[in-house]
C-alpha cells in the first residue's frame, strides 16, 4: 500500500517485522532485506522467514537495539531506499507548528500553536491518481 508522509513524500510499505531473539531450527530463511532505521540511521537485516511446521511466513529482525520498538514497518521511498520505522511512530501523530506549509491531513486537535496530524496516511487509488496528475501538470 502507498502512504503519504505529512510533509508530502510518498512511500510504498513492504511489510511489518517483529523482533525475535534467534532463528529457530524449524524456520527457513526465504530472503534478507537490508533496511535503514529512521531514528538511528543504522542499517540492519529483516529476515523473511517460513515456519516449516505450519507453512506460514513472516518478517522478523534480530537487533536487540530495536526490540523495544514494538515491531517495525519497513517501506521504500521514491529512490528505492528501504527504511524501517518503529510501528508506533509510523502509525502515530505528529505535532506541527502553526503556519506549517506541508500537507496536513485531518487535524485531530487544534491549539493556538499548531495541530496534531497523522505521520503517514494511506492513499486510496483516487487520491493517488490525483497526486500523480497534479505532479504531471506541474511538469508540463
């Protein structure tokens, strides 16, 4: 699914990964993705695993440093760079100052100094089409 950041950039969400202490004997590694953590800027691995007992698959990471993140959402930016952000931050709100010239979505609450907005908002097909059309008109 494609999401729009409150500042306007578009991102393609690849998935959600959970912290695990180790890869178990009955888990098969299907692939490894190198991602960059949005807060520490450190690169780490996300494993695509298959539970050979049940056949189910999931994404996981082994980095102790990020186990408190409550899982991470990982996504591509428009330059094909893969990022990972703690799930609570990805789905949380951000306070923006009054006069912020970014793209504000459904302000949850107002104060005399700014607004709370969702950090990322999912885009349906119609909204995505309108964004692309608007960008194309700017280039003509």
